[in-house]
């Protein structure tokens, strides 16, 4: 009996030892890698380049005064619609004292000369009526009288222009009224009543009274890197995404590419402009930042594969194709590719929709969870 228990104990010890050895062996044995396999599929591939910029009015005009002075009254504010020749401000002229004194002196001299010419004309007219003097002498006095009268009127007008910027006979043609030169919306009024303004002339661009723009004619202004500018041309369709307007895209047409680039942050950038197509009663504020997607190439309903599943050697592209599912055996295969949108790439030849291509490695933990979920 003792011999039996002794043999049983030895068997148990050998079993425990063997089980431990097997457990350690299986624990240390490397699990085979499992990869996610994907098949090529049919889709559209659109190759784009993105330009950043902003949406601005095509025509934005700065309205400047033709005389210097002080803003006496403003008739518009930002956001108002104005028509061409509509008055937007009135300027009060501050006359130059030297010019004012000269004009007053000229008027006084003209009045003195006119009074003298009037007295002479009255005397000559009486003599002419009595047929004492000739018609020529009478006409000489009349011409002097008319000239003196005209000189007084001219001196008065000159004084009015210096003091008020307008004559009594031509109030509608005054330079003190600032008018809009186009139809549009007032974008900004940078001055206030009481501000001094400078007239626009050959030596000074003048003070801006208001900025007016046609908000129904908008363009996109952006910049494209030198590596992409050779791939675009005028007339290409553009899809605009405006950051301030979510879930809506705008169509535009490329109409200008700058012939000269500018260096910015170490890269050469070329300016582009595109005409933005607005729907009826659609309003976009000036200065909105936007991203423009320019379609460089497009292929519809072609065989594609995620670009990350390809590996490249020299100028050739290769994929690993599953040939034995039971043994997870793959073969390296060369494929011919077409255009890419950065995510998917066109497969011209080398694969079919039935092939399974080796993808990313699957995490063993996730694989185990997937099996447990499928069994559950």
C-alpha cells in the first residue's frame, strides 16, 4: 500500500513538472502576427491643391474730399447702401487768412473801380442821349461799366469760395459735399464729425471719408506655393470653404495667377484671384478667411486602394497580396498607380477587386476582444 502511494506521488510530481514546462513553453512562444487585409474598391479620385486667403469685394473705393477742412456732417454709416453721386458728408472749410485777406481786398478794389465806372457811364449816357458825344465814346464807357460789374461779381464769388467753398450761383457743384462715386455698401467710415480732413491732390492721397464696395461682386484672393502653381491655370473650378460659414461651400472660377512670386517665410508664393459665384440674396462679409480647393485632376469610378498600403522602392510601387489565408502567406506584387488624393490612390494595373492586400498589423488584444465578441 505504501508502494502504491509512493508511485502515485511520483506521477503527480512528474505531471505538475510537465505541466509547468508546457505552460512556460506556450507562454514564451511568439504568437504569429495578424494583419488587416483589404481589397481594392471602386471610387472617385480627386487630386486637389489648397490655397488659403480671404474673400473681398472686387471693387472697393476710398472716397476722399476735394477740399481740406473739418467734417461738418456725416450722412452715412457702415452698412448703409449708397448710390452713385449720393452725398455722404459735408465739409466746412477753414479759410486761409492770407487768401481771405487778399480776396477781401480784391473785392473792395473791384467795388471802387465799379463805382467810378458807373459814374462815368451815367454821365456819358446823358451826353449820348443829348447827342453831345459819339457812339464810340459811349460804348467805351459802357464796356468799362460792364467790366467793372463783372469784376465785382468775380471778386464776390472768389471770396465766397475761400470762405465757404461754394458760390451763390453754383451750390450743387460745391466741393464741400462729398459724394459716392459708385453704387454699393459703405464698409467703413473712419472719420467723425469734427475731424480735420485733407484734400486729395498730386502730393497727398487725402483723408478717406468712407470706403464703398459692391458686395454682390466678390472675389477670392489667396496664395499658392511655387510647387503647385505650375499645375493650375485660369478657368479652373474652385470650391471655397469659408470658416465663418459652416456647412456651406461656394463655387468659384480661377481668373488670375500672378506672373511674379513673392517670398514669404522662406517659400515663394504666387497670388491668385477667383470669381465667387453667389446665390440670389446671398451675402458674404468682406474679409472672411477662406480655403480654396483647386481640382488639379479627377478620375471617376476607378479601382483604388488606401495609399498607406503601398510601399515604394525606387520609382516602383509594391503591395503584399494574400496567397494562402490558412498560413497567412503573402507575396510581393508590383502595381501601376495613377493619381492620388492623399488618402486613396488609383490602381491602374496589378490588382483586381478580389485580391486581398496586406494592411496594418492588428493588435493581439483587439483581436482577442473581437473573437470574444463574435463568440458572445
